[in-house]
């Protein structure tokens, strides 16, 4: 038949595969090479799976290592375990996988034929992977050249592991060792952080306690200092009061008695008699002022805490007892504690105002009123005498330029300035003069 080729042999394996070899075993070698290539690709896939679990923590990475080892070697049991004293803060300490994939978390949970090679691997000092006589594959977990645990595959038929298998298992084993070391260091740093926070909190508490004790000590020292100064001032006040009573007052009284004795002797001399009468009035006024000063110096404003000023003012009617003059003291509102120097100054102002009433106003009634308000204290002395508020205001303006006259008014104004109060003169409802002092108070002060 035209176009037909006769006597041609069928194509051989070399034509079909394109391979040429003079060796009769070429196909078996090809198959062996292909299997090795596929095995290497599978190993690389296992390594990639392990590396991808690195960022998920030591637990996830160790599970990936165990799974990859079981799939790579086809071993029924794979166990990753740490030595008892190695990396004490790292977790997990042991992670195993059985034939059905069930995880095991401790050594007693392993079968006896698995527990034995695992215990032997943990006790060994080698740092390179090896295969035991019964077929178990052991990969030490090495940190800084020292074994800290082991990765063990066992429980299946004896099948030799190639150098490539051991190299791949060493890579994933070292990766798990690094992850467990990082977990150990992280747990240690976390423990140090918590301990540091506790120490810092304790240091803050102790610092606050020391600050409180220092403040209490400073307050106690201040109280002791104030008490010591007050005691010294009180002692000096009593000494001055005794001196005034025992010497000055006696001398003034003697001078007054001498003047009184001399007046009848010069009754025929009108001018001398009048001057002696004025001198007698001056001595009487001096004695009265000395009595007020002695009483103020002898008073104890701290005998009744919180009521020092009301108690002091309550003694004024006795200090300025004058026949024909009725003195009433009234306290309004809730008494508040004031510094001793402020109470003393207010008492002196009230005493001076009452003395002026006794000396100059020819009054029959006088009211001393102390009113505690929310934001201020008001102290007033009002009478029914013949005084004129405008005259007092004019005297106060000229008090510093008239050779010492009206010194009492000037002292009242000065004491008001010292304590931050204001001094006012007005017409009283009784008809005479009303002297009023207004002292601002802190809201809510005790």
C-alpha cells in the first residue's frame, strides 16, 4: 500500500520519556531521586508551617513542631519535653501527640514504651540528633550549647532516618528551643515588672507614710513652739501686770492722794486750785487705765477654747464698774475660735471704747455687742451719752499730729489695721456714739 512503512519497530522507553542511559538501573534511580525530591519539598513545607507559627507564641510553635515531625517521619508518637530544671518559666513543659492526634500534656500520660525513650533522651548529654537502636528519633533542644530538652519520635516500625531528615528535625527543634527560651525570658521579665510595680507601690506608700509622719512632726513641733512662746509671753505679761500693780499704780495713787491733800491748802489761790483739780482728774484717769491694763495682762484668753473673746468681754462690766452706768454684754451667733493675738486686740479695742464712754460720754447705759456672722465678726460699743461721731472721726484724723492727745483712738485704729479689721463711728440707737469693728472671717472656719 502506498505510503505504508513496513518493518519499523515500536518506540522504546527512551523515545517515550526522552531519557537516554546506558545503565539498566536508570529508572529505579530516577524514581529514588523523585521520591527524595518530593520528601525534601514536604520537609520544606513542614519547616515553613513551623516558622509561620513563630509569632503565635511558644505553645503554638511547639504544637506545629510536633505535628510537622509526626507527618514528616510518619511516627505514631512525637513528644517535645523540657528537662526538669531547664527554663523553669517556659511553657509548655511537655507536649505530646498520639496516634490519633490526641494531645498529651504530662509525662505520666504517655504509654510506658514511649515514656522510656523520652526519659532517656532528657537524661542524655548529646547535642546532635540521633536514632536509637529501637528506631526512636531523638533531636536535642539546645540553648547556648547545652541541651535543655528533646524532641522524640517513636512507637512505629523501625525505619532509618536519613541525614536530611535529621537536619530538618534539628532546624525545627532549634526553633522550638528558641521559642521556649523567649517564653522563659518573657515570663521572667514579666515577673520582674510585677515585682518592680509592687516595689514602686510600696516605695510610694512608704514615702507617703514618711511625708505624713514628717507633717505630723512639723505640726507637733509648731504646736510646741507656739506653746513655748505663749508660755513665755504669758509669763512676761503677768510680770508686767505685777509691776504695774505693785509700783506704778501705787505711785499714781500716792500722787493722787498727795494732790487731794494739797488742794484745801491752796483753796484761796483759784488758778493753783484749778490746776490741782485737773491733776487729780488725770491721776484718776491714769489709775483707771492702769486697772484696765492690769486686768488685760492678767487675763487668760486660752482658759476656754473657742470662747476666749466672749469670756474676756464678759469681764468688762467688772473692770469698768462705774456708779450710774449700766454695762451689758451680748454675744450673737456661734462663737468661733480666733488667734490669741486677734482676740487680745479686739478686747483692748472694746476696753478702750468703754473707757472713753466712762470718761467722756456721761452715759447711763452702754451695750457691748459681739456678733459672729458667716463672713465677718462685728464688735460694737454703743452708749446713750453726749458724744458726737463726727467729732470722734475728726479727732482720729488728727490723732498723730496733736502732741499725743487722743492716743486711745489712735491705738484703736492701729489695732484694727494689725488684725485686718475696719473701725467705724456712728450714731447709736441709744442716742450716743456707736464704735464698731468689722473683722472678715474665712468661710467655714472653726
